[in-house]
């Protein structure tokens, strides 16, 4: 079985019973079975680039047929870790005012998030995407790319309608575009959803003076 590149990435790997015996698989000298699922024999991995194997599909089907309504696979911890790493790198670059480089990191994280398999929680993906888009919108605002900042923040407020930060970034972008009445509406919502956000309140008052 060869390692294949799938459009959604590998399916998740599965925890196994540590006491499960390793059983040789007839006809496949590089493969062992443990807890009913396949692993490479050399490294005992379900997906192994060194051995050029990917048993994730077979193992997924095995678990799917046997779970009897007990649940769905958990999100890939490797994918979650890499997305978080990219986000942290973007945050560090943003703090050092390298806004273009930071936006590139957030974009890379968004692409990886978009490759999550369809069984991952929609709420998880929505939350992850909202934060990354909001962060990228902040980069665009700093670079004076107000239209790009607007479209990122527009998606954010559609995904998380009650998140003040999304409305704040949308309002700030609209001010940059000279659309003051719409900006006031967004900034008002930002203050409604986050009454402690002084920056939103200040920007709202400033926007009212621009009409």
C-alpha cells in the first residue's frame, strides 16, 4: 500500500489498546495488525512517510464499521498543532510589525484549516477560521489594505455574529474605505457585544463625526 496525497489530507490515526498483540499480516511483510488496524512494521505507525504507507483509509473504514454509534474520529492532533504553530508565528510577526509576513502565516494556517476532513466539528472549524481571518484582517488594516480587511472581517461576523472584535475590525475597515454610516453600524455592534472595549467606543464616536 503506497502513501497517497489526498485533497483533504490523511484520515485521522487511532489510539489502540496498548496491550493488543502485534500480528503479522499474511502477504504483507512490512505490515502488522494491532487492535484490528494496520501499522507499518518498522516504525509501528498507521501513516508513515519513511515506509511510504498510508493505512488511514483502511483503518478508518474498520473503525467506522465497528463503532456502532459510539462516536466519530477526533480531530488530528498533528493538524491542530501545526495550525496553532502557524498562528503563533503570525502573532509574533504582527507584534514585531512585520504585517505582510504575519498575514502570510495566517493565510497558511487558513489553508491548512480548510483541509480538515468533513467529520471534524463545524464549530471547531468556524472558531478556528474566525480567529485566523480576524488576525489577518488586522494585518491588512495596518498595511492600509482596507478592502481586503473588510472582506476578511465580513466573513468573521457571519461566522461569529456576537463577537465584538469581528465587528470592530469590520468597522475600522469601512472607515478606511470612507463608508462611515456602515462603519457606525458595525462599531455600534462591537460595543454591544463587548461593552468593555474602549477602543470600539472611541472609534464609534470618531466615526459619527466623519459623517
